[in-house]
C-alpha cells in the first residue's frame, strides 16, 4: 500500500529477521519504510520461556535464539531504526493464569535504557553513537520532533546519564509501575540509569528517585 500511495510507513515490533528483510527489500524498491523492534525480542528467547512463565507473553511472541541473534545483527547494521519498550501493563490477575489466557503484553518501559545499554554496548560492543541513535535521534527524526533527540544548542536539554559497569538485580519494589510486574525482575542488569533530565529539570536521580512533580508535556505533531 505504501508503494502504491507513496506514503511513509513504519513497521512496529518486528520480532523476526524475515520481517526486517521484507522492509529492506521494499526500501531497495523505493518504498519509504522503516521498522523497529522491542527490547524483549533482543533479550528473551523461546528456549527459556517455560522457566519464565506467562509474565513474558507478548504479541508478536518471543522468538527462537537464532532469530534474536539475527535481530541483533540488523540493529547493529542500522536496518532496524530503533528499539522500543512496547510498554503494555496489566493487573497481576491477568498474568497469574496459564499461557493461553494470560495478558499478551510486557511492562518494560522502566528498564528499556539500562538493559539495552548492558546488552548492546557492554556485552556486544555497540558504539555510543549507534546507541544514541537507536534510543534518541532516530525516533525523533522519524517523527519530526525537532526539539528532541540530540545534544545541541537550541534543543531541549534532555539527558539520560548512565552509570556503566554497575550491576544490580531488579526487584519488584524497584519498579515505579502501579502493577509491579516485569519479566526483568530477578535479573542482573549490568548498568544503571543514574539521572534523567527533562528540559533542564531533573526528574529522576539514583539518590532521590522519581521527582514528586511530573513536568512532561504532550507533543502534538
């Protein structure tokens, strides 16, 4: 449809290499199409799902280890524009059932940056520049968020300060979610978000936690 109409197309939550390859093929044919994947497709694999349970059920579903490795290759090569959380929270009762009937979504927003930094930069040698592209500049470029995505004069003073090589084990009480459910609970994460600054104002720090006031603004494009 994008090829016929000439409209821009973005494919979300690509979970397999075949999906990325179709996007690459279309781009070679002149279609203005991009794609993204989610952190959980780069972290979890089908072979270990039985040990984790319904908390990791999502849609599209988690794929095999070989698919995960292929996705990492496409992320490193720039074929996948950015990595998102697809944050899909629910109440505990919706996960406390069998896999067939459990809620199909993962609460991952809080740990998107620290887990991705650990997996991409510290474990796989991704450059800082590439990491900044997939969490900041590429998303803002795609959605024309001109004030965001880069450290530059005239843009919003948005910063995420990361403390590398500082492993910690995520606990349920660490989560800021209303429903403290996450497949990352109990897992060691090798980096920590130390401070978050939004438009020049600190909204989170490791010492004091999340700010009492929430100065976020909806950006309408």
